[in-house]
C-alpha cells in the first residue's frame, strides 16, 4: 500500500453520521477511519483496519497481547481510545518487518523458538522492540521487567528473554543454545 | 462500551468551560488504565470523556524557584520516574510510579489519575502524602488548593466536586538532609495490587536528630492514611534501631485494615510494621 493512499472504512449496519472521521498514522501509512469515540485503538486496528496482528487477550491491561508502540513507547491498545492516537505514530507488529525483511528481534524469536501457540508473540515483540530502542543493551533483569506486562501461557518466558538478549548482541548465560532447542 | 462523546480541550479555560456547560457525567481521561476498563465493564458511566493530555498546565513537570515540584496531572508515571531530580529529591514518588502496572501502563498512566481514582491501595498516594503534596484544582470559578491529606474521603471518593478537575500536584522542595522511600508488599514480583504499602520521609540535622518524620500507609484503611503517632515516635530523637521498631509497631496500631482476598487484617498489620521499618531503615541508609 502506498503511503499517500487513504482508505475509509465504516462498520456495516451502523450509521456513520455520529462517527468521527479521524486520521491515524499506522506503520508509516496514513488511514482515514470512521470511528465512534468509545472505540478502543485495539478494536479499530483489528475490526476496522483489519490489522489483526495485534491481539485481544484480557482487554483490561493485564496481558499485553494488544501492545503497540505509540511514538515509540509500548502501550496497551485495549486501554487507549482510537481518537487518542490521532497525531501520534502507531507501530503494530505488522510494522516491524521492513521491506519484506524481518526485524532482527523477529529473527531471534524464530531462532530461539521463543513461542509456542504464538498468541502472545506480537505483544512480546512490541514491548521488546520498545525496550531495545530505548536501551540497546538491557540486562536480563531489565528485560524481564520490561516484559512483565506481557503474559505467555506456553513458553515459560525463558526463551523469550534469551531471544531479546541475543538480539542485543549480548552473551547468554545459558545451559542450552538455540540449536539444541527442540 | 456504552456510548460517550470525547473532547480534548487545549487549555485550562476550555476545559473548565466544558465542565461548567455540559450536563451529565464528565470524566477526565489521562492514561485510561483505570477509566477505560471501568467504562467497559459498566462500573462507571460517562456522557463525556474529557482527555486532559493537550493542556499545557496538566502536561508539564517543572521545578519552581524554590525547588518545589509541579507535577501536572497528565504527566505519565514513566516520565515522572525518569526525571533525575524526582529520583534524587522525591525518591518515594519515583519509586511508587515505577511500581504501577507494567511499562505499557507506566507509559500512559499518571500519578494524577492514581490520586483521582482514589483507591485505598493506590501506590503513589502514600509517597505524595509523606512529601506533603498539595492538589491544585480547577473549575470555572478559578483555581483552589487543598492539602492532599484532606483530599480523600473514602474508597474511590475524594473532594472533587462536579465541574472540578485536578490540574497538578505541587510538592514542596524537601529540606536538606531529607530522604524518602516507598515499599509495598505483593505476592508476585510485578503487576499486582498492594496488600499493604508504606512510605516514609525523614529529615535529620547534622547531629542525626530527626527534625521531621512523615509516614503514610496504603491499603490498610478506607483511604490512604498518615500514621501520625508513629511519626511522633521519631521526631526530636536520634533514630536508633529500637526507635524504628517502635515506629513500626505504632504504625501497625494506627492501621485499620479489612480482611479480603489479598490478606487478613492481622496479616496487613504485620506488613505495615515490617514495611514501615524497612522504609525508615532505607531512609537512614540514603542519608548516610
Ligand atoms: C494492569 C494494571 C496494573 C495496575 N497496577 C497498579 C499498581 O501497581 N498500583 C496502583 O496504584 N495502580 C495500579 N493500576 C491502576 C491504575 O493504573 C493507576 O491508578 C493509574 O495511576 C491511573 O492513572 P491513569 O492516568 O491511567 O488514570 P485514568 O484511568 O485516566 O483516570 C483514573 C480516574 O481518575 C479520573 N481522573 C483522571 N485524571 C483526573 C484529573 N486530572 N482530575 C479529575 N479526575 C481525574 C478519571 O476520570 C478516572 O475516574 C493498575 C491498572 C492496570 C490496568
Ligand atoms: S488485551 Fe490489552 S492488555 Fe490484555
Ligand atoms: S506462546 Fe502461547 S501464550 Fe505465549
């Protein structure tokens, strides 16, 4: 999609009269969307713009599956109204890969097998990206703290932490390595 | 979510005129980490959500000529604890902002929202109380100030009246040789609500005599409270380990906790004793 292309979405069966037309900047693209003021950014990303990489887990700020970057900082899209994102840059998991090339963080998640069902993965990638952009060489403790707002029911977190450490180019004090990892 | 309209006023005046003209329930919005879920689950209603993140007075964090911290009600927890002066001079406040939720929450949520939500377990409130914070409140009639100490009236309740909102918190410059710390107890390492919390603020003179002590507690009464009797134990004396023990016991006696899923009343009193002692010990270590 070229960046000057503007697309108007509206939900079927709902009058657009009461909706606000807003412009959102998502992954560098500009989108014009009709929204109700009470729609969350998560709802608009998924249901209106069909960027479904961002997941809905709890919808109350506890699981982090809905994490997106707002001006480079990780936030929960389920606690943010879509109208609040006007004038800000939103990055979703779809925006991490550039020109068909995965973000190094995504590469390391693959290498380490830092996922099982994968439902939590977009959220983890976003909060880890937010961390590394601010702090390129985080300690393991800093990584675990930065990822504390993301829940994973499958992996036990260890491989996720190692994938992030590895992305930052730091040694991994570990009894196993990615190649032994299955 | 039930329907509401949304406004994002660009000035204090715009905000207060909105508040005075509109009928129905108007709810200020900062991080939404309390409000959005409360609206979604129908625990709160709103006819108008007023986003206060575009108002210069609420979004700024400044130090005045006297060194007092003017913390806008829409400044995020992350921006608050990232400030080096807040960390060194207003340590308990930085520590409490750093405990709230996750990074995702801290990047949006504010101490102002924590105060206005007025939960008995709110982490920033004891820290703000021991720092003698003042709430600056705006309405169409102008500004008024109230000591934060007198702000809370019950669980989730405060003195804000219809047509009013919190502009900022003003926190006096601590005198030389002061230190403050906040600690809470949660069963997990992160992302949990305090079973109990304690903040201490101590000022000593060159001989080590305690000139001033303030202690405040979270989650052990219908509102966050000061533990005045425990403060008196320390004031005017050289702070020894025995005195710290006594202050802990006295603070526990002033707590009026309930028993609930997070802990029994007795357990909470024990926690107050331990947390008060630890914050005081930490203050002494900082002052060394
Ligand atoms: C996952 C999760 C974890 C959390 N962990 C903690 C924790 O560890 N400790 C803790 O104390 N809290 C915690 N909270 C609660 C919440 O994050 C905090 O209370 C936070 O400080 C609220 O700030 P906010 O800016 O998001 O407030 P909002 O949700 O925007 O507002 C809160 C309330 O105050 C009102 N309000 C906001 N600003 C003003 C104003 N200026 N004037 C008048 N009224 C106003 C709103 O209308 C609303 O009723 C957590 C919440 C979540 C979702
Ligand atoms: S869906 Fe937003 S934090 Fe769980
Ligand atoms: S991989 Fe299944 S929840 Fe994390």
